[in-house]
């Protein structure tokens, strides 16, 4: 299937909003415009074969003292005010051909007589226009002798090299269409992202209120279920992976699979029926729909990115101008197709939403791996359970096991973190009770010996 067709089908299949579809890369229009670009270049004798030959010659410096080989440079200039977003700047493609002039006459066997004639006329009439400085990124196709940016480069023979900027109408049009569209998609994406972030904030507030433990038994029970939901969600790593084996952003296909895995797990563990509050049930629906919306944005972004890559490849195939490597670089500096919506939205989900339901993992003592209760915050800011610190100081261990600073012996009553203790009692009552019991058991064993536990049972 041709890509144009595939692209259209992909847009239909995903059932994107019409507004998005209207913004999609106009692949067909660009293809038509590319035809005109090709024709324009052919008419002046700079067809893809000629340009490819010129480019290839750059890599083979001439053996004898012949004048530096003729070549061309092609780059996209960014016209625009400095400091302004790159998306508002205009791209101006510039094709510069280097020709040899011998007494004002173009000589080059690689060009057809009519092309030589055309370039010679341009060179002579455009003496002023060629005065422009050459940007540094045009080195790719430049003969070494021309890298100084001089308009006329003296060489050992009687010839000199002239830079001629070739005016191209449809080439400029092509990039105008493409760039406009890329920046439209960027704007749309920004808008959708803002919408999504608003929804996340609202959901965070809604959820925070619903499961606030002081609201009663149902809230406490729901809080526990939400903790399991978010644990699964974090494990699913829907949009990113932090694992070494597959580190980084996921493709949308992977994200679809991961999101499905998460939803399946929630169903399998019958977590939704366990939510006792209506507000919790609604919150879960909203949570899933925010994730689906983010996924849709990423899918739209992905297929448009493919469309851009495809059309640029086609451009290079038809013209040999080598633009597919420069366009993404020029555009990447702006927030366009390559910006990290997923990263931004996920970061927001974790600060606004997932943090509403504290995860036990964040409150464990790094020594005993149980909840850090009573919490003691050392002067180095690391938190441990009081029990572990007592044991360490008995062994005369002075240094914090996390940062090695000499803080353990300095810990006093003022290091007991009462706020954190209250927070832990509120959000992890079960774990706190368990930890208190374990601490007591340990202390009793220390006092009465290891047999204490079984003895205790006998008495009961
Ligand atoms: Zn501990
Ligand atoms: Zn420390």
C-alpha cells in the first residue's frame, strides 16, 4: 500500500477528532508540490543525477592541481527574530552552486551547456546577491577551498569559483507548507496537553478529597485499593520504562499493550468493585480516560512524524539535495513534533495524582525495609526507623549508611520527625501497628532472651 493511503487510513482508524485530522500533515499536497520542485530543478539542468554527481565529487578531491571541484550547498536558513520560538521562524531553503568561471565564462564538464549558461548569467547578474555569508552548517557539500566564505576564491589556475544562489520558487513553497503544518500540530499538541493537565489537577483534587483517611472507614478502605491501583500502574510503566533492558520512551504500540496490561490486572484483582465510594469509581474512569487521551496524542504525533520523515526521504530521492537530515535538526529546536508530551504529562500525573495516594515504598527504612516508624531524620536529612538507629549506635557505628556522613551519634530527641510520624499513622495505620508490634517483640527478646516469644505463647 502506498504511504499516502496508509496515512489516510491510520488517521481514520484511530478516530481522531476532526480538528486533529484537519491539522495532519498534508501528505498529498506536499507530494504534488514536490513534483513541481523536481520539475523546476530539471528545467535548469540540476536534476537529481546531476546534483548527486556534484555531491559525490566533493568526497574525491582532484588528484592534480586542477581547480577545486565544483559542488553545491543546500541548507535551510531560519529567518526570524532571535529568542523567538523556532516554530514562528520561517524556514528558507537555499541552494548555492559553486561554478568555475574562466574569464567570466562558466566551464564545467559535469554540467550541460544550458545549465552552465544559466548559472553563468546568474553569477554575473547576482554579484551582489552572492555576497551573503555562508552559514557554518553548509560545509557538507562545499569544496574545501570555498569554506572561507569568500565570494571569489583564487586558485592555482586562471579559473575562479563563484557561489551562485539559485532561486527556487516551489522549493520554498514546499518547506513553507511543511513547516506551517508542523507548527500547527505543535500548537494543537500544546493545547491538548494543557487540557489534559487541567484534567489531572482536577482529578487529583477529587481523589484527594474522596480518600482522605479522616473521612471514615470507606475512605480508608478506598485509599488502600487506590494504592494497589497505582502500584500496578507504576509497574506497567505505560509511557516510559526505567528498566535497563528497555530504557526510555515507549512506542505507542508498546504503550497500548502496557495500558491494556494495567487494565487487565485491575480487572483480574477485582479492584474496581472493591472501591466503596462513588467518587472513587468515577475517579478511576477519569484516570483511564486521561491515559487514553494521552495515548491518542502520542499516536497522532507518531504518524505525523512518520509522514514528515517519508516526505523528506522522497524529497531527497527526487532531488539529491540531502534535506532529510537537516530538517529535523532545524525543527527540533522548537516544541513541535518531537516534544515530550508524554514526559510532561506523566510527571504531572505523579506529582498531582499518584502522590495523593502515598506509596509505602517511599516510606521504608533503608536498613530494615519495614515502614520507618518512629521516623528519625538525621542531620544529613536521611530518615531511618528509631529502632535501627538505636542498634547502630550501640554498635558504635557513627556514619549514615546512605551518605557516610558522621551524623548518627549526633541524633537526639529533636531528630524525631513528629509530622512524618503523624502522616504515617494516618496513611499507613496497618503497617505502623505491625512495626510497633515487631519493635516490641524485638525489645522483649533482647531483655528476656530468644525464648521469650514461645514462652509468651505458652502463658496465653
Ligand atoms: Zn529500620
Ligand atoms: Zn545520610
